[in-house]
């Protein structure tokens, strides 16, 4: 019997991601958030499930589409919005914006806007964890487009060769920017290929946070028991355009598929909580307030002195 | 404090050994690092002393090995990555330029990025176009990377130790023809600053600013010219990413004539940047304090060939320097018959 708090935690994470991204949509056209937005909509369950399963052991490396990871890891909401608005109290003082947002204190170490380029960085971090024997689990998120890159294959090989505690998570939406797999990949089943490496593979529906949670938990247990990395492929539907806040299913290169699973799943989760006497409206009201306050706080915050630009190119001893 | 007799390559090796001894977070890795050839001996004794967790071989995956360094560095380790040819590090430009050089700034100073990337540069026996580059200006173009070129045995030991202790990414460029240089060095660990030029030789008539191996060619040129009454001062910038303009200007304003002999191509290279900075500092009341325009010496504007006679045409040497100085000082051409110059077969044994 799973504790209802397990579902409550997942729902809170998912609702927060949805609410934050809705707030971005509501405010983006004011042109005050001057940072390209790669929205997480559709992949909420992946971040929520993975981050919940990893808990304090997780160290997450993301891509330019990392809002969901930041929020699910427990990143500060005020600092998130201030970063989007480029304010001095943003998480990185306006240097990161949306594409490089992260929250090292909650485990979201870094995000990179070059496809696949954080995969070797994550593998290096997992090497350090292994040396330090600190039991941390590195999780690196990437899209299926990253599998086209050398960095992916090189890093996969190193992680398998050196038996590193890292989970590779392919967030598979079948698209790389606007290009489907059949235009990019000269093979049929990536899992069959990756199985030839010394790695444990999993695949599942990335739209159900409980499935994601369970797979991730199994993967962590595999790492602990067999001293071997894991690869997880999770399918989801990218609801919005590659970059920006709009739907682009009217652009002829793709159709609005029948992918309603995440939102069916969220609704089922919500009903489950209500049936278990959880005050869902109170949860949602709290999150709504947090998000509205964070937007307000960010808008009212100051920009840094332009001379801030020159700081921190190098580490300098005081 | 005592000095030991050593070579450039052994001094590099000793610095790495001592730093690995001093700090257990330092590790060294790369293609062939622990193999029987030990990167020309520069990784001797490391596997034996520190084990395969801190000294290990790798797949041939330069870009990912470089990203791996970043991940390890931000997690508290101090990686040393070795490329036995600098040409191979060009495969890692994505990680260098998109990730490592910008990582600290992007995180608003939250992360330190202590990485040393050793790159062997320069000539061997007909290395051809893909084993012969130097490319310091490319690395130095990007804010966030330190780029240094040690020349003397003292540089090899002190700058390597400093690079390993530095909390920033350092591209360390080692010329293979300097490896056999013999001399003395302090046995105990010590560090040299990574942003200071070094006066290799005192002189009064003309300043040669030379990088890496070009200092050896400059010394040879100076010895020959001295027999003909010309006094040459040689300054080695040592750091490419941050120019020690003060030391350079003290010399240039004294001699009022300057040749830059950079071990790289001239076009868009370090010598162009250095010239611009010198000219900026030489203007006084709308007049240049230089007697003659700066002359730049570097690789021929072609890819590097293999055959020796073509290679000799490609690489700048002491003769190029002598001829340039003669022109700048309006001197007759010196008869160089009987003079011996350095080559793969006739190695520079030092000391400076």
C-alpha cells in the first residue's frame, strides 16, 4: 500500500511545473523575459518522477529544456523568475536565463544549450562521486536528438567502461528541433543497440510519473547492486514549439497526435488525491500564490550594475 | 633548498608527481598516459605511485574526455588531461569553448573549474599537417581559458605546479623540442606566476618577443649577431591569454625596435594581438616611440608539409630572425657559413 503522500508529492511537483510555465506563457509577450524559452510542457512527469525517486542522492544535468528539472529538484521559485527576467537576484544574476538555469543546492547541477554536451560533464561528475564514494547518483537528461551526437556515444562508452554511477535519461519526443527520427537515424531500435554495452536499459511511458518513479528507483537499485550505469528511454509528446510558448501543430511538419496521456494522468492523480481526502484546492491555491508572488517579486527586482559583466570570468584569490 | 640536474621533460614529470603527492584530488588521464612510452617520459612513475584511479588510459574520445574534466572539476577533483598532439585537442573545441571557458561566468562565479589540459606542440620528424600545430591564439581568443607556453626548465616545473594549483582551466602548451633541454631546477615544489613574461636575455639594440621554441631560435640568432656587434634582448611572454605588457614595454621602449617571433601562424595570431597592444602603448603626442614598424615572424601561411626541405621553409628559425634584424638595423647580410642550427637530429640541450 503506497502512502498517499507519495502521490501528493508527485502532484505538487507536476502542478508547480504546469503553473510556472503557464505564468511564463501569460507574461512572455510583455517582452520582459528576454531569454529564449524551451518549454517543458508534456514532460512534467519525467522530471517529477526522476527527481522524486532520486531524492537527496540525485545530481541532475539538463538541457536548454530544464524548467521541469529545476522545479522538481526543489529549486527556488523566486530566483527562477528573477533569472528569467534577468534580475540581479536571479539564480545566476541573469547570466543563465532559461537555457542555463540550474539549482546546484537542490541537486540540479547544470544545464547546457549545446545538444548532448552535458552528457560527458555528467559522466565526469559521476566519476568524482565514485572516487569520493559519496553514494550520489548522477542523472543526465537529453532528448533523442542527442543520440545523433558523438558526445552521447563517447560518454556512454566511458560510463560503461569505468562502471560509473550514472543514469542516462533519453526524453524521447521523436523530434530534434523540427526533424523526425526517420530523417536522422539509420537504425531501428536504439535500445537493442545500447543493450550491447555493459549497461542496464529501461524504457517506458514518460507521461506517467509513477511509472517514471518506479523505473528510476529500479535503476538506482541496479547501480547500487551491480555497479553498472543505466539507460532509460521515456517517451513523451512535446506540446509546444521547439523554442517559444506557442503550439506549432498548425505548421504542417507535425500533427497534434493523440497524446493526451500526461493530462489524463494528471487528472487521474488529482482525483485519486481528492478521493483520499487531500485538500487539492488548498495545494493548488498555495502553489498559485507562490508563482504569482514570484512573478511579482521578479518584476519588482532590480537589474544588476552593468559592470557585473566583468566579474567571474576567472576565479581570483582575494 | 637544493637544485637538481634535470631535463625539461623530467621537470614536468616531477612537478606533476609532487602535486599529485601534495593533493589527492589531482588525477591525470588521456590517450596513452600510463602506457609504456609514458608521453615521452612525462608521466613516468605516476601509475606506479598513485594507481590506476589517478593515472589512467582512455578511449579515443577527445571532446567527451574534456567534458569529463569539467564534470570532475566542478565536483571537487583536479583533472589533468593530456593530448600527445595539440591537433587532437581541436576535437574538443566544443567542450572547451561552449562549456569549460564559460562555465564559471555562466554560474555567476559559483563553480571553480580547476583543469589542466596538457597539449604537446611542435616539430618532430616530419609531422605533417595534422601533428604539428600550436594554435595558442585560438585557445586564447576565448575569455575564461588561461593559455601558457613554458620555455625553460624552471618554467616547466614552476608553471606546471601553478597550473595544477590554479582554480581555473589552463591550456598548457609544451614544445617537444624543448623536452631534452638540460639544466638545473629547484627540487622542492615551487610555483611561478602564470601571467608574467620572462626576460631570457638582456640586450640593448633590439627586442625579440618570442614564444616557446622561438626563444631557442632567438638565442641562436642573438649569439651570432653578438659576434657582429648587435645586442639583442629576448622577452618570452609565457602567457598568451593575459599579456604582461609592462615587462614587454620596458624592453621595447628601451630598444625602440621589436620583432615578434611567434611559434604559430601570423594571420589573426598572437603576434597580431601583441603588436596592437605594443602600438597602443608606443604612441606619445601623436608620434610613435618605435624607430621601425614591428616585424612579425611565424609559420608560412600554408598547412605544414612533411618533407624536410618543405618543412624547413614552413617553420621560422634563427636565420629568419637574423635576416629580419639585419633589415631593421640596415646591416649587411652576415655570412652564416659554418654556423650550426638546431634540427630534429641536432637537439637543443640548453641551458638558456
